[in-house]
């Protein structure tokens, strides 16, 4: 069955430090891959997506992610975190499941940023 | 422009009330979605409309009734809700319903008393 795993429920980093959020997926074919960010009480904002081609994708707000087929991973990175990056981050797979295409979300990683 | 708008931002209703949530997009997308999100959880898919027709109902109770009056609008009619239905309700849209990028609205925070 298709699934998305975000192993880290909560991460705390210092402002200016680098960040990596992990995402692993289970899917038979090459999926569509997404990272969304959600500030408290807000909707989900698309950070970046991977459909095909270059496995290193650039997104908004200085984020990037790398698709590694051999590891079934799509980790999100940022070289220097800002206090405004504190939010919930969801990795998602666009996959054919249960007879139709749907977004399968990971459980999310909550990022806290220390000044 | 990748904007999806939702109204109202907040809604408080009693268990006997009838209310509606509204979602609008002007990106020419032909698929629209309703999600329910509880605190500290990922969104859960409720309904999918494709070309203004209901294509997916994820076994949602009948007290939630979706409607797609045209390709830009999506409504969610609420009736006789329970306190456990309190949540953030998110609308999203995508070009088609083939797994492409979904763009989300800001959500409606619903409290059922």
C-alpha cells in the first residue's frame, strides 16, 4: 500500500542553522512528490514539487529537496533557517490509490526555531 | 495566480444549525477538493469534484453535503453536525484529478457547540 513516512514528529533548530526534514514513501511507480508548509491555523502552501527530470528541485523561501529513488526519499533542506520558518511541514505523494488519484500525506513534522 | 479563497474564516454553529462553507478558484482548474483537518494531523480527504461532478466521497457522513454550482465554486453544506466535527476545513483545487499539484485555500475553522 502507498504510504508516506515523516520520521521526525518535532524538530528544533537554532536560527541560522541548516535544516533537513526527512520523508520516505512507499509506491510502486515514480510518484509525484510534494512538500507543503502550514503555519498555525492556516492553509497549506506548496513549497516545491517533483514530477520528473532533475532530482534536485528548488522551491520557494530558499527550500530545496532531493529525490532519491534508491532510498525512496524526498528530503527537504534549507541552508539557513529563519524564525519565520517555524511551522508544520507535510510531505505528500500524488499516487493512484483505492481506484483514483489522491494526495497521500505524511504525519507532518513540526519545526520550532530558537532565536 | 494560484489563489483559492474560502469563506468564512471562522464559523461557530450549534448542532441543530444549517450552515455552508464556500470555496472559489479562478485558475481554470477542473478538480476541486474538500479536506478535514484535526489539530496536529494531516488533512483527510472528504470529497473530490471533477468537471463539476462528484467523483469521490470518502465515506463522509450525510450531514456533510457538497455542491459544485460551477467550475469555479465549491460549497460544503453542513447540517446537524456533532462536536467532533469541529476542525479546519480546507478546500483545494488542481488542473485535473490525476495527482497533480493541489493548491489549498486558507481554510475555515469550524467549532460545533
